[in-house]
C-alpha cells in the first residue's frame, strides 16, 4: 500500500510540474508576443516619421528646383530672348533630366525584387555578375 501512495504522489508531482511548465511557457510566449507587437508598433511609428520627413524633404527639393528653373528663365529673358524661348529651354532641360533619370532607374532595376530569395527557394544558382 505504501508503494501505491508513493506512486500516486510521484504522479501528482509530475502533473503539477507539467502544469507549471505549460503555464510558464504560455506566459513566456505571451510576453514575447507582446514584445513583438510593441516592437512592430514602434517600428511603424518610426517609419511614418521617416516617410513624413521624406515627403517634406521632397517638397523642399522641388521648391528649390523650381526656384532654379525660374532663375534660369529670368536670366534667359534678361538676354533678350522671348518668353516662349525661355520656357521652351526650361521644359527641354527638364525633359532631358527626366529621361536621363528614367534610363538610370531602368538600368538599376533590371532584377526583380527578392530575386536572391526566389533563387534560394527554387534552388537556382546565382547569375554571374559583371563588375566592369
């Protein structure tokens, strides 16, 4: 009979131990989940501030560019050119600059986003890079 009581006590201790482990692992995973949520929230807020700062910087750059274009137009008008000529030159320079930027962007983005990850998932080999 003494053996049965000891076996029952050992079983109940094991049950309590298993219950404690389950409760503590739930609490630990809950803490990690809360930390991840708070970290994601903080990252989203910082991203929003960075995005707002980028928008303000872009507005300032556009304003500065417009001031430079207007100054160029005034300078061209000061040389005796007509309004049509001055505005045409400014428009042509803007179009040439936009085209150059477009060609640069096209060359930069020849590879699709996450190409390396997709190659890894498919098991493909990396393409040879031209470093010239």
